[in-house]
């Protein structure tokens, strides 16, 4: 993490950051969101990617595939260029701790872990699914171009 990102993290707190960047070309009108969890200084990044995880039990769910605040590749599999990330929201305190615990169990509970489709179940579906499980305490909706966010 760079200095600016280090300033975002409070090692004394539980925090969940909802981040996003453009999706890979040619789908860059859409966004790709992910969750960064801070467990009092222990940082993890959770997201669903189109590529399957090497651990076959995780399907499309990835833990720390990219650095926490780094966007995905502009062109798939070309790591030289990556999108700039943006923070959509930050959640702190007890609700953040509960969300982190929930995310850590998502490998067992996320209903679409083995399914990925561009305009159906995808990264947007996963992040909105996590957030919806904490409504109304967390009333965060992904932007309009988070295609797949409304899959139930």
C-alpha cells in the first residue's frame, strides 16, 4: 500500500471499504467492485472475478488476488496497466466487524460462487449480496452501471 492508502487504514478499528474501478476493456462502461476488510490492521481483499480461483472450492471468489486498493487490469491478463480505484463507501465499528465475519464465511454461503456471467451473476452480484445482508444498517447501493447487482 502507498502512503495515502495507509492513511485510510486505522489499525485500531474494524473497517470495510467498498471500492470499484472500471471493468476490463471492452466492458469498461461497467464497474468492478470489491471489498477491503481491515481487522485492526489485518487487511484482506474479497471479490468475484471472471477467472476461477486456483482453489476449486472457491469457484470465482478470490481472496487477495490483487493488492487491496489496486484496480483490475485494463486489458485482461495484462498486469502492466490497471484502472484507478475509487472508494464508494467506508463502514466502521461493530457493523464492520459483523460484515467481515460474514465475508469470511461467504465461501460457504454465497449462492453463486461457481457461476459467473457478464450480465448476470458476477462481481457486482457478490458485493451487493454482502451489503444487502446488512440492510438497513448499511444502505449502500452500487451505481447504475454495476450490471448484475440486482440478481436475487
